[in-house]
C-alpha cells in the first residue's frame, strides 16, 4: 500500500480500507491526520469545491422560483385544484432541497458527528423522494383527468388528494431517516457524502422505491396518454368543425387544457430523467463494480448531485413556460414577454 506524505506536513493522503458492516471493504482515498487517523478536511478536494461554488447560485434560484410558485398557488383560487395541490407539494419538496443545500454549503460536507451527517442526508433523501412521489401523483392525476374525464371530480376529491400527499411525505420521511435509526455504515470518517455513509442494501432499496417504481409508472402513464392524445385531438377538431358555433364550449376547452397539461408535466418528467438519471446510474455502477471504481463515489456525491439538485430549480421554470395561467402571472409579476413560440412544444 502506497502513502504520500511530505516532511513537515501534518497530514497525509493515504488509501485506507474501511470495514462496512463486517461484510466487506470499501477503498476510500482521503486526507487524514496521521496522529488520529481521522479525515481532517474536505475543502482541498476539487470536486467538493466545485460543488459548493455551484450550489450557492443554484440554492438561491431554487428558493426564489419555488417560493413564487407556492405564492401563486396559495393566492389564486383557480389553482386550488388537485393537480396544483400536487404541484404545491412538489414545490415544498423542492424548497426543502434548497434549504438542505444551504446546510451543505455551510458545513462543507464535514459534519462533526455521524448523526448530524445522517440528519442532513435524511432531509435530502426525504425531499427528493417526496418530489418524485409528487410527480407520480401528478401523472396519475392527469391520467384520470384524460381517461375518466366525466367522473374526474368524483374520483379526485380534495380529501383523497391530501391523503395521497400525506402518504407520500410519510413514506419519504421514513425512508429518508431510516439511516439515522441505524441503517447506515458504522464507520464515519468526518466526510458526509451519500456513498460513504450509506449501506449498499439501503441504497439498493431506496433506488427501487424512490426511482425505479415511480419513474417506470410515470413513463408508462405518459406514453399511454401521448399515444391516445392525437386521437383525442382529432376527435375534438372533427366535432368543432361540425359545430363551429360551439367551438369555445367548456367541454372542448377542458379537453384541450388537459392535453396541454399532459405535455407540460411530461416535460417535467423528462427533466427529472435528465437531471437525476446520471446520479442513479452511476450509483448503481459503483455498487456493482465496487472498489475498482472507487472514484465514482466522489463524482456521485458532488457533480452528479448538483445536477440532480438543479431539477428543483427547473420544475417551476417549466410550469411558468408551459402553463398558460402561470405564464400570465409571471408576465404580470416581472413585466416580461414570454412569446407563444418559446418552448412551443409545451403549449401546442
């Protein structure tokens, strides 16, 4: 085993073997005090520096944009519908991601105790999982709105909507804070990074519950809706041509509005895939390959984590562009012009 220490220095860069739950070893290159054997700082890690610098503007954008979305929903009765109640839940989850980012910036992933580390990561996992489950609820809501249009209001009642949200948050909090209750690596080297403090079993279960199942369900729902969307549009257009005087009737408006909302929330789902899938795939690769790809741990906990966090900023941006009511509110607030040609794929 090779070590690298300069004479006169008080720290050494040494590779060590960390025992994980008495079942295997993880190769963990790090900076340690040779007297105590503990990691003495992470700020010299270039990946950590990039992460914290990127998180500063990203955190500000996450908090501002989601606060605006939540304010719009709370202040306008038009938005007090099941769909936008789910959007509000998504906005709250995204704001929690921003709040956790503030703590991450402050501590520089160097919490003094393992419990504080697990507390921060627990809030992160719970927030991201709640965001994913809220998106799943939105997809199910849109599916019911399109396929059960006549009975939608009877199915998606306010009480059922809030029940879905409460269950989503309970599941998220339970999984998020399970490591704090004991489901974690017993060793803590004063480096609070997801891949270093979580057990392989926890990561696998979390990956299935928080990513594979929700994303597969959303993909199936949106593909199904898109395959039928053109049929609905052609039927509506045919009826409008026959009854031109009823062109602006409520039935046609609701149908078209539902189809537009499917496109908007499909774009939100696509954004989730783009921002979080690299993190998930790399995590799985690291687990499968083990020590041979140890460097992926730092990439997962820094660059790819920031990419995933950016989803919490992009969600409200997509609402503002893809939803007519939100567009008008944003234009009124900022006195800006969002043209119909901008991101037209969300609006047609």
